[in-house]
C-alpha cells in the first residue's frame, strides 16, 4: 500500500512540474528578433531644449537631425520641422564649443512631434599622456583610461602622433535619473553581434576624447588597443555579472553597437577598446515596443513631461530604468524589457514620481492606451490671452517659460494659450510672450506656480524687439543690417572676458560678412570701452582703423541670450589706401556666450 501511495505521489509531482514547466515556457518566450532598417525614413518634427551641467540653457548650440541644422535660442530651445530621419531611430545631435557632443535618439512619427531634452557635459581634461610611452589617467569618479605605447594617430589623416595626448573623459552614471534622462546618448537600444536590436541594461558609461597639443582629434592606431575601467554604481554592483558586453555609441545611426567584452574587477568593469567614443558596459536583452498616452483627470494631455519605466520591486534605476518625454499631446513610445513586471512613473522636474502605473509585458508589443493620472500637487496648468502692440489677438506666437526647471515652449492660438504639465511645488518661473509676426515680446514676468490652474490673465507681446540690428552711417550714407534677413551675434572672448566681438554671421544666401568689430572693457556698463578698427565692406579695403582708441558707449550688456547695445562715432582711415572717412554706428545684438 505504501508503494502505491508513493507511486501516486510521484505521478502527481511529475504532472505538477510539467504544468509548471509549461507556465515557465510561456513566460520566457522571446519576441522575434528585429534587424533595424535604417533606410526606411519618415518626415517628422523634433523639438526640445539643450542645457548645461547646471540646467541652464545652452545658447547658440548647433542641433542636427537628418540634413537640417539649427541654432538654439536664448532659452536653449530648438525646433527642426519636416525633417527626414530613420523611422526606427531618429538621431538628434547637439554641439557647442567646450562641451562633449550630445546625442539623443527618438522613434519619430509622421503625425506626432517628438520632444527631447539634451544635457551637454563640459569637456574636462583629466590628464595628459606621452604618446610614445603611453600611460594611465583617472577620472574623479574612478574611471581609468590606459593608452598603449606608440599607439596614437591623427584621427583624420591616420599619421602617427608622438606628442602629448590630452585626455578628456566624463563618467556617466546609469543609476542616476538625470544622467539617464539627458546625458547618456541614444535611447538605450543597440545592435548585437548578429545585427539584432536589443534593449540595454547598462551598468556603466564613459565618454572619452583624445586631442593633440594643437587641438586636433586623435585616435588609437590600427592594431593597437586601449584599456578602460568603468566604475560600477553601488546600486547596481550586487547584480552586476562577472563578464559583460562592451558597446560603443554609433554617432551615425543613433544606436549602440556591441564590440567586445569586459570583466568585473572589484567595483569596475575592465576591457579593451580599439577607438574612443562613448562606451558602455551593458547586457543586451529582448524588448517589446510600448505606446501610451498620459492625461490628467480633466483629460488634458501632459506635454513634454519625463516618463520613467523600471522593473517592479526594484528601486528606480537599480532596475535599469527607461526614460523618455511625452510629446505635445501626451504620447510616448519606446522599447521596454519583454516578459517583465514593470512600473511606469510620471516624474516632476524634481525627479519625484507624481503618478505610478503597474503593468506587465509579454513577447508582443503593448499599447496601454490612455492613462489618466491624479497628479495631485505636482500638476500645474497655465493659461491666458496674448495681444499685440495694436491690442489685437496674437495670431502667430508662443509663450516661453523658464527658470525653476520649468522650461517650456507653448504655442499661442488665436490669442489664447493653455498648457498642463508638472512642476516642483511653489516654483517661481519667468514668462515671456512673443509675437512672431511683428517680432515683439514683453518684458519677463515672474509668477509663482501653484498646483491647479494658474490664469496669467491678459498679456501683451509688445515693448521689446526680438531682433538684432546694426545701423551705421559711412560718409553720410546710412546702412541697416538687421534680422531676420541677416544673422547677427555677439561673442565674449573667454577666458579673459575682456573683449566682446560683434559680428554679422551671414548675409542671407550670400554668406558674406557685412560688418564686425570688437571692443574691450569687459561687461560692466560704467567701464571704459573702446575699439581700434572695424571690418566693414563700405571701406574700399573692407577695413577701417584709427591710431587712437575710439570710445564705445555701452547702454546694455545682457546675460547670455539677452542683448548687447551701444554706439560709437569717429573718423577712420581705410586700411589699404589711408583715405579718410567718417563712421558712426549703433548696435543691438543678441549675446551668444
């Protein structure tokens, strides 16, 4: 009898385990592999903001998507409209002198406007190495770069280099909400050694650049390799595998690419690389595409708000969070881990979750539809009306909010605007309304945002021109150089901050310079400012000078993005034939650095 009971029990256990095996098999079915086709294009619009390490706007940064290039304005804002980019990975690149290039990747749509925020990391030289002997340099975070002996070449020509190698490097922490949101390039997708698209579980990221004494870019010589040591954040250390793949960011596709591997040594991953760019220690895992729209309790879309997705039961980012921003209509889509229990968080600018939603993925793409969140004290709505200088509704314009982490560009429609988003509690922000048709704006208005509706009332886009202008009179003939026909700029000569250069950057399609000059005296209005010569195509040789300094009266010296205004008047000699002329000039030009 006991043998019979034992037999029945064993049969039951076999059946139970068989059922469990069926369940497990269902849970771990992987999605079909995807090979990204970068030749399939879509025409879309991409907008966003570029900020620096202190979250201040990066003015006059160059932003590129597809074949279009544009400059950020005084708020770090850009809009690239009707651009053709890869449907599976639309790459956005932001560059500015003194910063490491920034990259973000979006999944564009023909009927939706993608939104990104890019944070540029300052170039910080961490040390120099002799190219002949090689050597090691270390970041303040513990990242290490070891260069080989006689292994450095000019990146452009491939010629051997034997001088000092200046190493610029910045470690990026994938356990940091801010780094994941805006610093780490791409969108956490990459192609493995088979060319299949994967979602990346990142453990450590670093950006490295090599330059010569003269600033030229350098690279590792063919057949040579460098060693990198990537610190593992404490939040990820316990689960970090003993060996891991190394991935480099492809700055032409917007995707990471698997190249090599690294070994866990203490609290770091150590591996070798054959060239320098962004490198990441990460696991490539299966993913599905997620789509969702987020709205508030009144069904108003949450525009341009950060969305975080993490593995359920783990702290944020210890679950290798996925991040993105909603578009103007509250939509967001992207790659998330397959066959996982996940948590979607809508974040405030303070990286605090205002709303959470639990969901699970399988092996097929998932559309969560519309999520309606009770966002409590974090939700703010700003609204109002805008008229122009003639007291008529502004037909074409925008509202710009800035400071307090609340940078938004809001369209004006028939003199009205309304925007719902998330803000930190009781945040002071500045508001400017702009009339695009008449190039007018108001003076900044400071408001304290409270939860709920903030009615800003009737605003007037009038009183301040949004355009730069230079007017000069040469031998009695007056010429005006003005935007938007011409592009003007003012540049502070760093690091001394003594000289300010005023230039015409372009002359319509001719791309010629009409006028430029620079004055000394720094930025203070009560300082003595002077010029010695002027480059102006009115002079026979294109340049005029005077033997003694010519006084310049500065009436306005704004912050970056603001205006520099002033005037001067003097006799001048032509640089070529010394003929005598008179020149007077007034200028109001936007400051770019």
